[in-house]
């Protein structure tokens, strides 16, 4: 038997492993099983080259729990080790400048394991003592037993193993007794080792017997040694892909599409990514895509490996060029990782374009399910946005689909305004905005349906991609203003009539929570609606975007601003105008004259004193005139409002417009129904 000290230049390596790696202590099992698989793969390689001429036997890795002895053992029938191998690979930890290393990496647990060849030493995170019992494949080799209690001292002596391979025996410490439970080990093996290329066995298969699940004598194989991504696409059917998806994500609906990744230059990458059915909300969750390195599970936090928008996808990526066991920040700065991310984006774009061209009808049928993914990608990744313009679709109110280029060709002749801008009309709620859509389509215009969660942002992106193009919601103005072909027609109202109608209609708008209404007038034609309610496009977009992103609460807190557009050419509006002229015109005119005359005097006084401070007499005159104006306006308001309150037609016209926009509720709706019955 020999004794020695592990070759490090500090005695602090084990406390560092225990302390700084403890948050990831379960990772020890992955490291030990991975090492066992590596040893197994090496013996197969040696045989293939003719160096090993013996029988391979049953090649598998076995994880065994002995609760009574308090041990967890990882066994393999791989190449094994001689005493010289143990001294080289175990006793001499493979790094230089240990103290500098410890200082540099003491706070980044994931950077220590694996990256510096310390995978085996992760066993000390959960063990009070670790033993190695090994027999090398080399002819005439003697078995070796190595033991260490977590200090730099170790013992090494002749072992008693009679078969080629290695046992790693962990004497689990008191704080880690959970790793002596079969259920816990099974969970970890399924997490980290479910697709390793060598069978991993732990525990026994169970069956229902005597009213409970009971162990059989059949060893339980944890993993699938040949997952679908290791095969060629030509070897797989659509059902093979679906079955693999069900294996990865049991209980979920079948995927819409999938992409089989397979590249060997300038890096090695395989994998399968699936497009799941996504509900109409964004749930960017971790653990959708799993990252592997040579079939060893690395992480399900792949933010640095795939672009952000692909977090909506599911599946597996496997690449030996992604450094194993490194921190996420290292992943994000790694050159190979950046290349891989770019390749995946390109591959996804190519696959979507291929699907679109190959079977457009099927692509359109699935569009509503993948729309969120593609829009999210275009909004967050410029390169993807450029390529996606070939296969992103726009849906119109009739349910027809168009690429942006196709749609521009369709509408530019009819929907180009007098300034040369092509106007894309859209609706966010086809049911609520039905009357506006109908008005537009009756004029021969096309209306898009943009009812997705991201569409308020997406229309802005499309405007930046399409030259001389504006997106305008169909209810943001009257139709003739949305696509202005000529100058507006003059409104046939005198100043007095405009004044009376403005106050009359505004005073009878019922209170709508968090909403302001401005009255305006348009000559829309006798066959158009008497009143149209519109909402300013810019302010509405700001509020929509504020609802989805922090830092824009100012817009979110503002009330909704609506325009109550009165059609002065409608017979009912003319009826209201003429009746008001006759009833209160003579009473309001003197008040309006007083306002006009007083304002003119105020303007003249201020103009005369614009370069100097007005004297006290002038300031008093201005103050008296301002009071006269205020009193006259108040009298106007009172006269007109009292008159309008008794005019059922005014209220009915307003309520009909509010009802058409879903803005008539509560008491106002009840009053409208009662009034409608009375009018009938």
C-alpha cells in the first residue's frame, strides 16, 4: 500500500469544492456516469482499432445504492485504470497555478467542474470518503484500490476487482442522504443521462402485485441510447419525430413542425427543434429546449445558445463544441456558441420558407398557431426579420392569407392616398369593429386582421420594412380621412351652428370610465352614419405598447381619447341642426357675439402692450373682459345643454354610436333601451 498527497499547490481544493459547488451538488452524478460512459466508449474504440482483442461483454453503466452501508456506486466495464493511470489522472489534478485558479473561480461553481477536468472530484460534494476500485484492460494489469477522505492525503493499494472496468464508491455524508434514495437517483439519471449512448442501469423494473408496485428481478435501464437526433433525417418518419416529441414532452399536443439540425462544419451540431402549439400569449419558459454535449445533458437554460425568440420552441440541441459545465455568461461570450446561435436562426428560417413553399395550404392552416413565434422572432432578431419577410403572412377580414409583397400588390392601386402612401387598414377585433370593416370593404378596400398579442408592435416593424406604407386601424378615423384621395369637403355649418352642435352633442355623451370625447364635424355623405366614433391611431398604439412593456406607464394611465365625428350631411344631423337653430339660435347668438367681441378687445389690448408691462387700468380691463367671456360661455353652455337634454334624437344618435363601439354600458345602456322603446 502506498500513501501520498494529491498534487495541488494548496490544501483548499476540497473546502472550495464543498462550499462553492454545493448549490450544484446533484451534478456529481452526471459527472461520474459520464466518465463511466467515456471509459466504455474507449474500450469499444480500442476494439475497433484492433488494440483490444478480448470480449467486450455486457457494456453498461450501473448505479447501485446500498442504504445499509451508506454508499452509492457507479460501475462500468470500460477501459479501467492501472495504478499509474490513477496517479496520473486522479492524484495529479490537471491544472497549474492552483492558488490563482481558486481565487479566480471560487465564486463561479459551474466554471470549476468539468472545465478544468475536476469532474471526478465533484464526488466530494456529497461524500465523506470516495473509493476507486479498478482493473485496466491492459494485459497483465493488476487491480488498484484508491481511497481519499476529502483531504489531500490518499491511500492506494492493490485492489480485488476481477473484471475489467471501474467502480467509484461514494460514502455519502450526513448532509446528502437524499442520494441514497432510489427515487432521487432515478430522477437525476432521467434528467442528466436519459440519452447517453451506453445503457445506464439503476434499480429494478416494477410491476403491480398484491395491490402495490413491487420490484422485479429485471434491471431497469434508464436511458434511450439512440435518440432520434443521432440518426439521419432520411432514417426517420414523421411518426418517429412525433413519438420522440411525446417522449420529451409527454401529455402535450403534437408539434406543428420540426427542424432536424445536422452540421459538421465549422462546428458540430445535431438536434431536433419542434414548433409546439402556442396559445395566444407569450410564455417564454425555461426547460423548453435541452442542451446536450455528446448526449450528456448540460442545461435547460439555453438563453445564450439560441436566440431569445426561439425560447418558444422545444426540443434538443447537442454539440461537443459547446463547453461543458461552464457558466451561462461564459456561454454567451463564447465564439462557438455565437456561431451556433446564428446557424440555428438561419436553419429555422430556411425550414419555414421550405415548408411555406412546399405546402402553402398546410402552412396557412397552421399560421395562427405559429404567428406568435414568427412575429416575436422578427421583433427581436433583425436577421430573422429580414428572411422572414418571405414567409410571414397577413390575414384579411375574409380569412385570406398574403405575404407582405403579395398584399402590397393587391392593395396599392386602391389604397394609395394623395401623398403616395399605401394605407394598410387593419382591425384588432373583427366583431367589435364590424361596422368599420364593412364601411371600408363597401368602398372596395381590404382590411387586415391584426388581433395578436404582438400586433401593436408588429405593425410598426412592417411600416419600417415597407416603403411608403402606413398601417391605420380601421376605426381610427372616418374612412375618407384614412385614405385621403382629395382635400376634405367643407362642412356646411355657420360658426353659430358649429358652436351649438358641439356643445349639444358633447353635453349628452354619457360618462364612460377612463374615456374622453372630442366632438368634430365631417361632410361624409348622406348615406354614411350620422355619428362615427374614432380613436387616435398614435395615442392608441402608445397605450397598447405601454400595456406590454415597462417604462411606458405614462401612456397606460392616460384616459382613452375618442373622436365623436358628426356627419353634417346626414339627414338626421341636419334635422338636429335646424331644430336647434329655430329653438335657441336667437338666444345663443347674442352670447356668441359677446364672446367674439370681448375676445377681440382682449387681443387688441394685449397686442398694444406686448412690449411693455400693462398698467393697472389695462390689466383690470383685460380681467373684466375675461370674466365677461367666461360668463357668456357659461350662459351658452347652460342654454344649449338644457335644450339638448330634452332632445331624444341627439341622445339616440350618440348612444347608437357608443353601442356600435361597445362603449354603452350600465345606466346609459338601460336609458337607451327605454328611450328606443318610447321612440318606437
